């Protein structure tokens, strides 16, 4: 009986040793599929855009009818000078709002580096408005400020379309996590409106107080630069967070404001170039499908 038990124990010991050796020789099981970043992809993005920019008013010319009282002053402010001083020089429209659309791109992975190109098109509602006012006195005799010009200005601007064509260069922090920088060409459709309203206070003999407005819209070219993180959550799916700074230049709108006297004769006036600065920031999230 003892011999039988001993033989059985030896057999079990040998079998256990053999199994352990086989396990040590066996290749390690993979923890999951290895991510490949090379290839085409398409996706969608959504986010938020904002800027602290606005619209600048530049007076390009001004006139005052020297045949009329209030324009013949030499050593004191006249009506045209007062009008120029009263026009608000800047309106802080500070556009902000939603942006979202689609993208397509191609990646090439070389070791831990990934380079590629990406194009995206987005609809946007990045808009803002502002109202400002200014007042300046003018005289009908030296040293006597008996009149004043007040000008109210209102403006709005909107970015309703935005697209880019950018290069991307990234580094794989982990096989499934890409940190990248990006930059390239950008363009967008911008619309602006500026309005000016003027009144004169004091004993000035003036006609109706003018209110003028002008609008412009255009597709502007420019540039963009930024960066982000992209995470491969499955062999063919990734999610990303991205920041872009863009600069599309300016969009200018000319308008003229003219005050008449009581007889309807042009008294004084100015021509204004109203320029919207179109630059800002975008943060957005996206999801991509990799072919």
C-alpha cells in the first residue's frame, strides 16, 4: 500500500513539474490589440468659440461747412472736431458661441511619432454685440462751449462658418494616447453691422439728427494653430480634445454721417471705417472612425 501511494505521489509531482515548465515556455498572452494609427479616418466635432476682440471705428475724413456758424472757429473746437471726438473708437462685441461639424484626415505612424493631415468644416454661431456713446463740446465763439455733439454707436459681428486644412505632428505618450500639435490654413464667413446715431445739444440751428447703418459680409482667409490629445479607445475608434487659435484678419465697413442745418444744408459730417477684428479661440471634442 505504501508503495502504491508513493508511486502516485511521484507521478503527481512529475506531472506538476512538467505543467509548470510548459507554462514557462508558452508565449505570453497579449493584453489586447495593438493600436495602429496609420490610415484614413473620418469624424465629428463639437465645441465652443470665443474672443475678446471687437470692432474699431476709424474716422477717415471729416468736414465742416465754413459758411455756417460753428465751423469758422480758429482757436476753439468746431463742430466737425467735436463729431470726430464723440464717435466711440471701439466696440467690444466679444463674440462667443457654438461650433460643430465634420472632419477627415490621414495618419502615418513611424515608431512613436504620428504625422498627417486633417481637414474640417464647421457651422458656427460665434456672435456678439455692443453699444457705446461719446460726447464732445463745440463753440460758436472762442472759449465759449455752447453746443455739444453726442454719438451713439452699436455694432454686431458673427462667424457662421469655419473650415481648416492643417498638418498634424504627434508623439505617442502611450500606444493608445497621442499628443499632437497642429497648424495650417483657415477660412470662415463673417458678417458685421455698425450703426451710428448723432444728436446736437445747445442752441445750434440743426436739422434732423442723422442715424446711419452699414453691413458687410465676406469669406476671409487666414491661419490657425493649436494642439490636443487623442485616445484610441478601440481598434477603429478614437476620441479627442483640441484647442485652436485662429486669425482671419479684419472685415471693414465704410459709413458716413452728415448733420444738416435748419435749412437742410450740410453742416458737418464724417466718414468712418468700421473694422471688425476676426480672431479667437476654439475648444472642441471629437470622435473619429479609423479605416
